[in-house]
């Protein structure tokens, strides 16, 4: 029989081996799974025999042991043999903080938690027998190279170790990357024993591999850190490794390198860390060709695919960044931590530098944020954080200088990138900007091969990232790049970038939704470029023009709040660029008015339309097409406010101007005729209204074809008039055709589609298909609530329509709730005297009368 069977969970294997070694070294016999259960054996039977035949069972006590269902039958077998504990059949050795409960709580355990190796060994041997057994040839304590080769005391560092820094107590997150590196190195796949961690300087590559060394050091007998930024330091650190290995002295550095490589090729359980390697070709001669060990490389250069597996390191995730800030500064202001994380782009080095500043000065996170925004350049250059050789600014300075020496075009490209939004920069934007971009960069944009080389220089230092047509630059790289430029250079590149975006931004977005994806891609860059332009006081006319177009695009996408913000910024810049009385300012006023009208801010919209009309009448006179546009917009607003006769005068005047300027068959005329027709419908002049809509449809179908949003608008409005004229089947066909066109162009969830659905629901009600009408009204309501919010006149109309059909269906209480909700919204936006408000009030009165 064996003296001891050691029961443990796999997470505590190193403790189990260390305990087994101490016991066998003193002459005891031991059964332990990792040494005695060989491949091909029946694991369950082996465990049964070991537990049955061993004199005593040792349980390696830890949270893992207590939670495992496999350790329970092992210790319970020993417990059954000796339930009173008199013969000490079950010996529990606690190696991690835990508290056994149930039957195990009654057994005294041997506690090794917090002990050093010598004390732990003495306590185990004393507990194993009746007297103390002194070891004759113990394994050397870690650091003693005369060790016998037995397992190290858990927690002790490898005997050959030179990791240059203490373990970082504030290391945060990165769990997935650490696990991924460990799994990759041990995967056994060809070439996987060499892993390269790449990324921009300051992302935390060095911190991560240092944590890897500390976390997984029990896997290795040798961990050696090599400074790989220069060939000289590579050779020096290899010479130091040769000395640590006690290799015979060599005559030349090359012989030393070869001797170390040979030793590594013949041994196992080693880890080499090459920190900040620059060139794969330089490093090749230092790497062993084989051996059972691992290599970790950190580099800003991502081009290692021919010799190693590459793992890019990204910035902190948002939660990781906040956790780091709070842990590092010991301040619990989570809101300020989130803002700081985003302000620094979640770059680990910037966050460490911020925490060091906060710690040094004793200020709050909120105060640091204020200082950072106001004095960013000075703060980024201020003293280095602990455990890091450089600040954020100086970390990249060497890269900037190297790029400028090798390629002025690459340096110019980085300057250009720094005035854009940081993410999703389309390569095609630069390629298509030859007319705007200055030399020497311009000549490379016309040649894809030359431009590839320009991009490659920036990629080499991880200053840019991304694949294919999409490029990204970290926001602090952009900030430091801008800060390095003299004021005139800043103005130059700001204006170049602004004109580049303005030329590329599609102008056909109103008529061609197929251009919207391009608008969406360029929108953040337009906003960023305009902001830099305004701040530097250059290109204001271009900035105003660009933002006006961006606002129109957002309005077409039903992003009304965003459109309002952009157009307000465009108006402010336009006034600076042109003054108050310029037609370009009038155009922005008019577009802002339309968005305000969309948002239900009717009185503010009216001020915008009236201001736009006043400017254009003064500049162009009373009969210009621009004036017609402004009059038409004002008429649309007056109609919404219930001032129908004033609106009619506006539409008729706009029609007269456009017919005279453009002829009777121009699309602008179709717009005016359409608007007039809808007003006539509201005034009850249905036959005249029908003529207007038929004329508008004829013009637009001839000009645009059968499947255009303007055509869908005309057909929809004609269908509504036909329905009022008592021709519901004809109306239904028109409304269904209109809906099909808009769903195909705008998608199923656009407010234009909601309008078509609503109108079709009204026609279905008149036909008597009430259940179908209810479904249409509910769908329209869902779309408009998402687009406009819960509290908007468009939503009020949807709710009123739904209430009407519910009333007809006999669902009185639900219908009443709908009418009451609609009235509350309309009273807020339009007042009690507006026709729409009175109409819904009448519906509610009718319902109440019916209930009485």
C-alpha cells in the first residue's frame, strides 16, 4: 500500500506536485494523478484503487477543491475509513484562502497560506509522521541554480529570471488577450510558439507581456527579457543570458548568440521576451530554430506575418479604462472616469500619465479633465509616468522623426489625417483628392503603388491601422501631430482637409438615396474638419457650405435632432464667413426652418423662414426662383399652423414665379402645384386639388421616371384626394403604389413610409377594412415614435387615426386614451385653436356623447 494519495483539483496541480515531492523525498510513497495515471488507463478505476489502497489521503484544500464534484468521492472515501479522525486518514492542507463547510468543517487542516517555502515544508513533514524528518537533499530555493530539478515552491520565480520591473499592482483588464496569448503559445500549431504583440506606442504592449511573465511564470524555468529596440542591446542581453546559463565564454558576440540559441534549442520550459522590436530581419538571427520554449515579441511594426503569429493590441475597452482610472487614482468618480477615458481615447499610457498627474497634484478627476482640455499639449509633454520611459508626446516623437526622414509624403499624409475624425477614414477620399492635396503627397495619390508605400511607412510604426479602404488613427496621435505643427501649417492642412471632404461629399443626396452610404461615411469627417476650420479661422465659407449639406442629408435620414445641431453650427459659421445678409446664409436659415418644422418647433421655424425670405428678396428682388423657394417653405409652415388663406397666397405666388422663370413643366413647378393642391384639399376644393396633383404627377413622371420619391409624393397626395372624392378603390391603388416606391427607396422604417402607411390606413377605413387599417396605423405610430419621439405633432396624428379606427371597432376605452393623448400633444405644439386640435377634440366629444 502507498502512504499517501493526493487528491486535488487541476487548478492546484503545482501545489500537489510540490507537496508530493517533499513527501517522496523524505521516503514516503505517494500516488498522484499527474505522475501515476498514465495515458490509456481507466481514470475512474485508477482513482478508486488509489483512494482504496492508500493509507492516508491528502486533500489540497482550496476553493477549486471544495467546488469540484470529482474531489468529493476521493476525500469521502478516507472520511468513511476514519470518521472520528483518530487515525488521521484524511489530512487537509489548505493552500488558498477558503473555509470548508459540512463534514470537512470538523477536520483540522494544515494551513500553508502565507508561509514561505521552508516553513511550509517543515509543517508538511511534521504532519506526515509522528516525528520531524529532516530532508537530506532538498530542491534549491528559486534563484539557486544548483536546484535538483524538483518542482518549485508555488509562487517562487523561475531560477533564471530578469524581468526588469516589479509586477504592476494596477494592471487592469486584458484578460482575453492574456488568455489568447497563453492558448496560442501552447496550441502546438506550426509557428505558434512565436507570438508578436503589435500596436501603437502607449497601448500597453510592454505592460501586458510583463503581466504575462508574472502570471504564467510557473510554466517556465527560464524567463529572459531582451531589449530589442537596437541590435546593440540585443547582443548585450544575450551575453547576460549566456552568463546566467553558465555557458563557456566565447570570443565574439556572434558566437555568444549562437551558443544561447543552441542551448535554447536543446532545452524546454523557457520564455524569451523581445520588447520593442523594430525589424523582423534584425531579430531573425537571435531566434532559436527549435526547442520546447516560447517567444513573445512586442513591436509597433505590424509586419511579422512571415515569421510569427501576430496579435494586434487595441486600446482599453471602456469598462477596463474606467476600472483602471478608479483603481489607479483611488477616486470613485465613475462619471469623470468615463469622460477621461473617452477624452484620451482609452490609451493606457495616457491614462497612466493622467493618474500620475492626479496623484502628484492631488486634484480631482474632474479638475484634471478641465486642465487636459485647456492645456492638452503641455500635459501630454509633462513628466513621464512611473514604470514607463516616456510621456505620450515623446513616445511617438521618434516615429514622427523617422517617418519625416524617410518620406515627406507620409509625414504630410499623417498631417492630413490629423484634421479628420479618427475612425473610418476612406482611402478613396485621399486617392480622389489630387487637385486639393499639395506636393509631395499629391503625386503619390495618382499612383496606387506609390501611395501603398506612403501608407506603409505609417503602418510600420502603427500610427495608422485598418485594412482595405478604411483607415483609423488614434485621436491622441492626431492631437500630438497637430500640436507639432506651426500655426501656418495647421491652417494649411486644416483647409486642405476641409476642401477634400467638401469636394467628396455627394450633392445628389436629396434625389438619390444610393449616395447616402457615402454621406454617412464622410459625415464625421465633415464635422471634424469644419470644427478645426472654425477654430483656426480658415475656410469658413467651405465649412458652412459643407455643414449645410450634411444637415440636409441628416434631415433626409430623419435624424432631425442631429440635423438641427449641424445646421445651427452651419448658420453660425456662415454668418462669420458671409455676414448676415448673404443668400448662402438665407439657404441655411431655410434648411434649419424645415428641420425645426419637422421637430414641431413651429414658431422658431417661422422665424427662420421669414428671415430667409427677407434676405433673398433684398438680394434678388421679389421674382427670383430663390425667393419662390423661401415663399413656398413659409407657405408650408403657415398651412401647418392652420393659417390656410395666407398659405394659399404663398403657394400661388411661388407658382407664378417658377412658371415664369422655369416654364410650366419644370420639377420646381411640380412642387408648387403639389403643395397648392394639398392646401386646396384642406380648403374643400377637391376638384381643383385633383387637377393640381394630376399636373404635378405628369411633370414628375416625365422628368424623373416612374420610381422616384417625388413621384411617390404626388401619387400619395392624389390618392388622398381621390379618397375624399369618394373613389376609395382608385385611392387605394395610388396609395399602395406610393408606399411600394418609398419602401424600396427609404426602407421600411422611414417617416416618409409612415406617412404613406397612415394614408393607406385611412383609405382602408373608408372601404370598411377596419382590422387592416388598425395594423397600418399601429405600424405608422411605431415608426414615427422612433423618428420623432413620444411627443410630436406627427405622433399625435398617428394616435388620432388609431383612435378613430378603434372607435369604429367598438374599443371605446382604448380609443378615448388615444384621443386624449393626441389632444395633449397638439395643445402643447399648436394650441387649442388649431384646426387639428379642434378636429381631435371633436372626435373625443363624439365618443363621450356615444357613451352617454
